[in-house]
């Protein structure tokens, strides 16, 4: 990103937030501390009224009543927004009550030339899940599982939640601090920190039957949660490097608690880190069988002896 473009985006970024820090700018825009400070100084010189706060948690905020010029999208930005919207055609997303209404409002904001370009793109582009013989026929409803939207509404107000789920033949309530909510293989997945068991849990939102704010006495501070998660991450005993073929297998199937970190922007290499509880035969067998499922396009950097022994036994049996 060129400097002028970065300065412009940073101005929008900080104007849309009640408070921000130099560290947040460094992480968001992938710049050094000195560059972030220079950008702030230039933005102040341009007349944007920033107020600094001293102290350990200090940062900046924009003085009230400061107004940036009206937001305008260029041609490429309009196309990017429209294509991103089209790509969700067969996904169940919250807040999406009327796809046609949103599309028409977007088209009404742009010029006739831009409208013609977008209509052409809409006719040509097909995305996963689209019926090529009838592109306007949606395979899925626009509406997600009804509890997903309730979950979205609740977490916006408070990330400390009491979540009730249906697991097999029993109903279980968890007091959770919600870490992430993500969409994978047509499922919304909840990743949270169990405040009672003090460990990370992941389960599909489809089994959710109730959600409400968590009582205050069951809460740990965000800092305490971060510290406990860091300690658990240090207990990692399985580390794999995945190549393109192994990543393709990973995308076909992986246990809910397993996730990878891609190591290049094209997602052709990745690192998988996790903790395997070798004292649990069921978990040991599941992970060992899954490693075999990934195939040979991987490198083992760390592996519990029990998992290695199981994998070798399976290979010998073949």
C-alpha cells in the first residue's frame, strides 16, 4: 500500500473508533512503530484533531465534531464490494433479510456505467453452490439457523455468555467468553473459553438452544483469560507442516478443535499446532487416524511417541 493511500485509510480507521493505540495501527497496517508515529504526526498536521492519553493503556482519540469528507468508492472498490456480496449467494448469513433489496440499494448508489459493469459481472460469475443451469435459484435459504442471529445480537452486547447446547441426549449449559465465531463448510462454529473448566471449546452453532448474558460472578477478566490460554498453548505437543495436498485433505475433513495457520498468502503451506491428550484412547486414535488421512504431504516437527507408535502400527498393517 502506497503511503498516500495508507494515510487516507488510517484517517478513516481512527475516525471510526472511540480510541486507538500505536500498537493497533502497527498490527492493522503492518508497519513499524516509527512509521505509525510518523503517519500520526502527518495526520495531525493535516488538521485532524487528535488527543493523546498518557499512561500504560494510553493512546489517542479524535476530538468530537471532527468530520472527514464524504466517503466515495472508486470503480474497483464498488466491484470488490459487489463481488463479495455475490459470493455469499448460497451462504446463510445473519442480518440478511432481503438479498434483492440490498443489491438494488447498492446499484442505486452508483453511476449507470458502473451499474452496467456490475450487471455483466452478475451474469458471468458463478460461485460455489450456484446452480449453473439456474443461477438465480438459491440452494439455501438466506436465513441462518435462528439461534445464530440471536448469538450475534448477544455477543455484540457482551462476549461473556451463558450458552445452552444439545449434545447427544443431554442439554448442557456453558459459561463462556466468546473468542471467535466463524463460518466453515456451511456451519457456524463457536470458539470460546469455558469459564468453569478454564479451557477452549469449539462446537457448531446449530446445536445451540439458548444464549443469554453470563452472570458476573462467573467471569474472569480478559487478561486472566489471555494468560490461561497462553499457558495452554505452551502445552502444544503436536506440530505439523502441511503442503498443498495435505491442506486439501484438511479442508475435506478435520476435527472441530483442530485449526491451521497458513504461512503464505496463497494458502499453499500451513502449520498445525495442537495438544493431544494421550491419556484418552479415543482422542489418541482419532488424531492418529486423521494424520494418516492427511497423507504424505506433511513434515512432522513434533509428535507424541504414543501417536507415532499408533501411526506406525497402522502403516505396518497395510
